[in-house]
C-alpha cells in the first residue's frame, strides 16, 4: 500500500513539474517573439532614417552639380564674349582696310583723269603744230604728218623715258618707306620684354634646422632628391635657404616645386620625396598643355593638334641664345601676322607659320638633326598644311623659297632675334656643352640616367643594378672621363661620379 501511494505521489509530482516547465517555455517563447518584434520595428525605423539621410545627401549632391554646371555655363559665356570681341576687332580692321583701298582707288582715278587731260593737251598741240607746218612749209598733209610723227615720236620717247625714270624712282622711295613703316610698326606693336635664363633657383626655409632634415640620415634624402630630379641641391652657409642648380629649366622647376612642398609638408623621407617629385612633374606637364592652349587662343589660331599644342607649351621652358623660345615664337607670329595684313595676305596663316617655326626646339634633344627639319617633320605628321610645313623647314633660308609666307616668317624671325638684348650666344654654347656631356655618359652600356651638375663641373651617372656589377663602376667612370677629355673643350676639370643602386618595393596586404 505504501508503494502504491509513493507511485501515485511520483506520478502527480511529475505531471506538476511538466506543467510548470511547459509554462516556463511558453513564457520564454513569448519573450523571444517580443524581442524579435522590437528588433524588426527598430530595423524599420533605422531603415527609414537611412533612407531619409540618403535622400538628403542626394539632394545636396544634385544642388552641388547644378551649381558647378551653372559655373561652367558662365565661364563658357565669358569665353564666347571674348571671342565675339575679337571678331569685332577683326571687323573693324577689315573696315579700315576697305577704307584704305577705296582711298587708293580714288587716287588712281584722279591720276587717270590727269593723264587723260595731258593726252588731250598733247593731241591739241600736235594739231596746232600740223596746221602751222602746213602754212609755213607748204608741205602736203601726208609729208607734214610724217615729219610731225617723227618729231612727236622722238619727243614722246624722250618724255616717256624721263617720266618712267621719275615714276620708278618715286615707286622705289615709296616701297622703301612703306617697308620700313611696316617693319617698324610691327616691331613697336609686338615688342616683348627680353627674358634671360637663370641656372639656379633659391628655396627659402622656415629655419636652419630644416637643412638637416633635407640632408637626412647619412645623406639619404639629398641623394634621393638629386638622383630623381637630376638637379644639384646646394646646402651652404646661406641662412634659411637652399639652392637648386641645373641647366635644364624643366628639371629645376620640378625640383623647386617639390622642395617647396616638402618644406611645407615637413615629412621628408625618400618615399615622400619620390611622391612629391612625381606630382610636381605632372603639374609641369599640365602647365605645358595650358600654356600651349593660352598661346593659340591669344593669337587666334584654330584647329591645332592636341599633341602639337602640348609640344608648343614645352617651349616655355626652352631658351635659345638666352631668349625664351615660346616668347620668341609668339613675337615672330605677331610680327608675321602684321606684315601679312599690310600686304593683303592671309594673316592667320602667317601667324601660324611664325608660331610653329621653332617647334622643333622642343624635341631636338631627343631627335637627331637641325631643329627646322625636326619641326617640319613633326608638323607634317600632326596634319599641318604644306604652307606651314614649308615655313618651318625654310625659315633659315637653307632651302629654295617657294612662297611669300616663307619670306615673311624668315623676316619676322630675324627681327625678333636681332633686336637689342634678345640673345646671348655664350649661354647657348654652354647649354650645348652640358647636353653633350650627358649624351656621352648615356652612350655607355648599363647607364640608365646621366645628369650634368654644378654648372658642368660634374656629371652624375646612374647604373642599372640588374645588368651591371660593382666591379664595373670604377672602370665605367674611367672610360667616361677619357671620352669627355677627347671630345669636349672645357675650363678646369670635370668630375665623373658613377653609382649603382638596387631598389626594391613590395606591398603589405
């Protein structure tokens, strides 16, 4: 009996425990459902907030794009207005030319009327002489006419000879005066400021402590800077300043901009130096493109190949005989255009030929041959007209002249180059010597770069570490020095520095 009661008690306890556990499970399930419901509600609210935020950002972006579009439209309108003003000026010049032509036509008509009056007076004189001869000599009309004709013919030939001589002398004087006026006017209207080239640039420093940071540990920063730019970085006793020295103005400008940015940035180490030098080189490239576009816009030249425009911009950094080649080319273009306008020829064609006449000087360091032939070949490949190509090829009178535009460009070139203070022959010879110094070093196998530095007193040579070994460094320096002694004439001595450096880079992912 006790066992039966215990069994019933156990069964009753088990059922009660099962009911309690089931109630607890239902409570947990309901709690989880409530949590899920709350999470879904919060997710919907977050989604709505994100949606509203994205809509707001999209509206702001649309507003910004609309403002940029309006700004671009204003700039284009301003450009169109400038073009319209230039067209109005050209129309005014055309009206003036038409007026001058009308005046010349009136003068010719007046001279023609005067000649007609003289002819009538001469005929009247002949008639009177004929009547008088008939009365005095009693000659027949035919004899009198024959005698009169012979006498009149002799007098007319004499008068005609004197008149022709007088007209020829007057025409020569007028032609000489007109030519002088045209050339003098062109020179006065297009005179530009004479520009000379400097071979150094000075970069100011905020403090003397910056010099040590530029040099770097064991000179690694200054070596990296000089090897990447090809410019001699001079750090001396000059307070709060460093000097950049190079005969190549493009290299020097890239180095100057990179150094100024390094000083402002303050993070001076080889990787940062390389990054800023590459950025400065890109900026210079963009500047050359913008310079070329500004020049052709200023001169009113249309439809020029983009690569030719960029090459034209390179002339901003090129000097010939101490004269800036881009300024010289613009001056030649303006003078040629004025002369062509005075002669009633195609003014734009003359300006185009004058602007491009020295284009070969932008690439003559990479291509063998005279700059006139190099420039003519480049213009031909870029689709320029045959007249322009011939102006470039023949502006130094090395070939037979085929058109008047070649003569105009040649004359304009001579005017620009020969004005006082335009050129210095010694500077051009100095640059050619430095270029030859670099060319000699680059002709040796294994050489990747060569830079003439310290005004030509040193040539720094970089070797390819993969194709050379340390044993070739001294031998190559000796060979280059002997080659320089044999082929160049120079004062003092030239130091040949050869270095071989292996560089490796990898990315951490």
